C-alpha cells in the first residue's frame, strides 16, 4: 500500500511540473515561443553598490502569455573568480527558445546579443578578477571611485552599437556563432543563478508594469542597483523603448494544435519527457499572496513563503552543482556508456525526488495558511422551566 501511494505521489508531482512548465517564469529547452522577443530598451546602468558585485544585464523573459522585462542588476558573485554568462533567446525557424544564463570561470556564448555595459556580444569587458578581488573597467562600468578603488580604464570598441535585437538566429536575429573558447566555457563547471537572481525574476514576473503589453517595450523599471530593489534608490527607467513584435500572418492557424493550445496560442511544448536533471525543471510557481483578512497573520505567512522559496532555490542549486560535477568525473567515451547511463538514472531519481519534496512542502504550507472558518459554539439545549418560575 505504501508503495502504491508513493508512486501516485510521484506521478502527481510530475503532472504538476508539466503544468507549471507551460507558464514558467523562465523559458528553458522545454518551451518554444512563436513570437520573437521585443527589442532591448535603452537605459542607464545604476552605480555598482559594493565590491565583488558583477553586472547582469536585463532581458525579456516569457510567462503568463506575455513577455516581461527582467531588469538588469548588480549581483554578488557566488564564488571568487566566477563571471556571469547572460541567457539569450535562440531562433529556429518560427520558434524562439530561451537558453538560461549561468556562472562560470569563463564567459560562454550568449547569442552574440549586445546587452551593453561590457556585454557586447562576446565575452565581458566590464571588469576582471585579479588576485581574489574584482577590478572594474571604469570606461564601461558605472562605479563610484570614491568607494570602489579597484578600477582601470580600457577603451572598448562597441561594433554593435545601435543593434538592439534580442535574439540569435531565425528571421532578423543576430547571426553569431559560438567560438571554440565559448563552447569550452559552456562545457565547464557552472553555477546556476543564485537565489537572489531567481527571486528577482519572480518579482519581475509578478509586476504587471513590466509586461510588454503594458509598457510597449519601454519598461518603467529597466535596471536596479541590487536584485529585487524595484522601488529603492538606484532603480532606473528605460530612456527609449524597443519594438514589440506581433504575431505573423496566419499565426492562429499555424499554432492551433489542440483545444488546450488555443487557450495558450503563444507557447508550444516541444518536450514532455520527465526531467532528468535539476536544470531541466521549470522554476517553481510563485505562491499566491496570503489573504486571511488578518494583516499581521498575512505578513507572517508571506515571510514563511519567502523563506521556503529561498530554501528550495538553494537546494536546487546545490543538487545541480553536484550533478554537473558528477558528469565531469566521467569521460564521454564509449567505454563508459554503461556508467553514464547508470549516472543518468541516478540523476533522474534525484531530480524527481527533489521535485516531489518541494511540491509537498508547498502544498503543506498553503494548507496551513488557508483561513479557517470559526463556527459559533452551539449552546446547550435549555431545559423547560417549571410552571410558576
């Protein structure tokens, strides 16, 4: 009986993951979009808040049937010597797929997209690591030299100036290919986006003002000094918007494959097999805001939600790093195919167990936060009084 229940729980978790993939905040390999992302807006880079922070450029993400802007922000590097490789949209025919960004000791391929402020299509010119501390290129990065003294000046020729295309390949996309060095960096050791970055994306998705349909390609919050600091000093608005693309002619006919898809015509699932690695899992759906009618209680519940979200993001990141290290230990040779297959089975089991655990934790927390209806206590039946009283 316990075995049957565990199998049912696992299947239920996988179904939830499949549903959340269709509306995930960050598009991965499993979802393709049939409308090109908007052009990149023009904005000023906020001042770097502290030493060791590295610039992560803004980009258009997709969720809730619309593109939304994820503001550029300064992020503390997860480890000394690590740099950020931005994510990018890749076009393939009439479909666009997002490739997630990552931390690594070398900057990999990010589609040749010119995000600006050091990311001009290849590599990063905004700064460099030197003997355990990060030096900022003052000609590219916006730093306060009275606070940050580890700076240098190297003029960088930006041959992509004025090119605000936000995707690689396809019709009208940037026609750039990865160099051998970028390919090697892509195969190296990676660290997934840190918890602060994931929370930053979720906050952007929850903000209706950042949706392309609302801001028409000119987001009111284009960049922040730190992740999630949308309303704090240092948040800047876009100076100039970008073109928002519309559906091509005959779009509805080309994408209407089933009844379910007609309700979500902008997305098309391209893979339905269970996730093998943590990096294949869609981001967790954001919690619904608690609304018990008690402001103090709602604030307490919201803090519990945020704590659980950060905990789960850290667990995902830890397991993903471990899985990537496992792959590096096994050479990709025919003689090790059996070991590789066994390792993939272990990784799939780990991934599914983590997904199931997180789903159950979220359900339990939501159940605890449901408002309870208090019924008035029933009064004991009164005995009839004797006559004359």
